[in-house]
């Protein structure tokens, strides 16, 4: 640990919240160097939807390597690539009536976002992009320009431009429909805001505080995009691959994104792997224009295909997410109502939830106490005031309940050993 702190750049972040040396991991658990066990409800910020070292997927990794399967191949044709594409098409796109071409980008989510923004600008010959308050899309220059958080924006140390921020659903409070503002901006040729090439958004803002755009708001936004010839890009990097209860977060909502970005849990095994889905008519790339050495990680093709074949060819996973979602919501509601306050908001769907503690000192105290008691959780929101839950989708109901028991115990300890009740009350009266 001391070595890491002195040798690794100050840019390191997650390891500061959890001062342990991790060693092994299995399913919903991680273990430190002394064998202490922690529930992992951070899950690589949503990169481990099927748990750590998922045994079904691991088998394929070992088998592939044992057979000297090709690991690195630039974007040369490989059997594993074709098999992934076939499975993705047959089991994910076709049953959902989605017609997309697949672009393999560099392995990070932000690189796939860059590809989407570049392509939108290239196809429409417009520069401006609409992004949304509290949106997070990555930290390379194009993506961070579309990211709201000033801490991340500050890291760029160069002017960020080409993006206009629009208010996300609920940004002005429950009574104001922010679509009205966006429509006005687009209709008024003196609004001072250029017609954008695209709008990019998350249907559930993962880093921004588990803010959920309503079905109606999303459908109105889609209408605006159609009316004004604007492309719609859904960033499903964090809440795609089953997190909200269905493979894509926008299923059941009447929108048809022109592009979709996937990464985090796409490989299923925690391996780096990202892609951009685009409507076929948008595929105006020339060969190699959005190049990259690590496009198409063959091991990730293998595990991504295996995770689709295993988890997305039956209704089983979706049904189990629905039932665990109820447990998660009920437990969080009860624990929050009984121990924090009736006025604290709980937001989420599927297996992504957040408790908005209003004050960051409260969310921080809960995070620290949970860690002490063996539960790893991350915080999010504009001042990190939200305690965030991302348990693996494959966790058992017993394990989930056990994790929630640790949460309950920790929140009880935090709330009885502090003056947080008074502080929350004051905060609520002021607002
Ligand atoms: C994590 C994330 C990204 C960036 O992905 P990286 O792999 O960290 O570059 C972009 N958008 C969303 C919604 C994310 O959660």
C-alpha cells in the first residue's frame, strides 16, 4: 500500500476511499491480502454485472488460452470476433428489432463516446453537441467537454468547447418540464445556441447522482430530435448490459437512438471492451478513420459472447433482476425511513439505486462505516451526496439481503453517533 501511494500518480482515486490491498475476488465478494471479505456493491462502477471471476465465463477464458486462441489481432478478422458479432446480432439486436452496425473502438468507454461525437459531427456537418447537466461521458477531451462535473472538466486544462448543456429531466425541480426550455432554444433563432449535431445522454445518470429521466421526457426529447434533425446518442456504458433490468436501459421506452455506446459490463468478465452501435445509414467512416491498436480484444469477444449466450438467451436473468430489484428497493426504503429521514430521496431502477443524503458528510460517513463493516460502496452526485448501490446482477437474494444488513447496521451506527438528524432537518427547512 505504501509503495502504491508513493509510486503511483496522485491521480489515483478509488483506492483512497478503501485503504486495503485487494487480492482475490469471487462473485459479489472481494478479499484483501489478509483474507478479509468485503461485499462489492461498487462492481467496477458497473463493469462486473455478472460478478467477479464468473465461473461460467472464466471457463471460456481458460479454454481459449489453452488452445492458443489469438489474443491480439488489431482489427483483423478473427473467429472470436465473428462469433461475438453473430451472437450479439442474433440474441441482442434482432429480438429487440434494433438495426445497428457495430463499431469496435478503443477499449475505454470514453473512446467509444469520442467515436460517437466525431461521427455525429462528421455526418451532420454541425459542430455543437447538446449534453445534459450532471451527465458523465468520460475524461478524454471530447467526452469531458460533454461531462458536467467541474472537477473532471478542470483536469483538461484547456478550453472545452463544442458542447451546450441542457437541463436534464428534473433539474429545475419536479414541477418544471425542462423539455420546454430545450424546445424554445431550438425554435428561437436568436437563442444564441447553435443547432446541435446530436444530443448525448444517459437514461439514468450513474455518476451524476442516479438521476432518472422519465419515459415521457425521453420520448419528448426523441420527438424534438426528429423534428429538428438531431441525432440521439444514448450512453449506456454504466447502466446498459442489464443494470436497469433489461439489456439496454431504453427498452420499453419509445425512443430509437441513432447511436448507442456500450462498455463497462459488455465483456462480462471485467475485461476492457467498448463498442459503438450506429444506424447503418450513419456509417460514413472511411477505413481506419477512428483507428486504435486495441480495438477488438479477442478475450473480451469470447467472454462477451459467452455472457450473452448464457444470460441473454432466456428470461431467467431479467426475472431475477426484477425480483432482486424489489428487495433492494424495499430494504433501502425501510432502512432510510427508519434511520435517516422520510424526506431523503431514494432513486433507482433495476439494480442501480442511490440514497440522496443531501449532505456529502453524511454519505461519506455511511461509505466509511459500511467499509469498516465489510461493504464496499461508492458515492455519486454533484457533491458526492448520494450513496450508490451497484451489486452484481448475479448476486443471490440471500447475499443481497446480507449486504443490506451491513448497510442497515452501518447507517444505524452513523446516525446515532452524530448530529446528522439535526443537520438534515435544518437543510430541509432551508430548502
Ligand atoms: C464509465 C463511463 C464512461 C467512461 O468510460 P471509461 O471506460 O472510464 O472511459 C462514460 N460514460 C458513462 C456513463 C460511464 O459510466
